[in-house]
C-alpha cells in the first residue's frame, strides 16, 4: 500500500490561512445572529450551530498545528495556523 504524502509547509500555510478566514467568517455570522435573535430557545439554534462549527475549525487548526510541528519542527511556527490578520489573504 502506498504511503500518503504529507502536506508541505507551503500547503500547511495555505490551509492555515483559509481555516483562519473561515473561522473569522463564522465568528462574524455568529455575532450577527446573536445580535438579531434570542440567546436561548429554538431561535438561538443557528448561532449555536455556527459556534460549534467555529470550535470544530479551532480543533482542526490545533491538530494540524501539532502535525506541522511533528513533521517540520525547524520550519513550524504558530503563525502558520494562527496568522496575523494582515497575513490572511484569499477567500475562504
């Protein structure tokens, strides 16, 4: 069975930027919904679901960052999966 190719550092960087932008977008939508609808009950379900999605992205970023440090300890940096706002380019 062929061994799977790991992500390159560049691929980790691109993925980190996209995940950061996705997370930011979900957080913005969550705040928008939380401001427009009640915080409890059935009407709060969409905002809660966005929060769950945001947390899932946070967990994936953490797991991927751990993989990055295992695979490329010399090149790894926390800013790859948690880039500064000005370094977040492209679209989610």
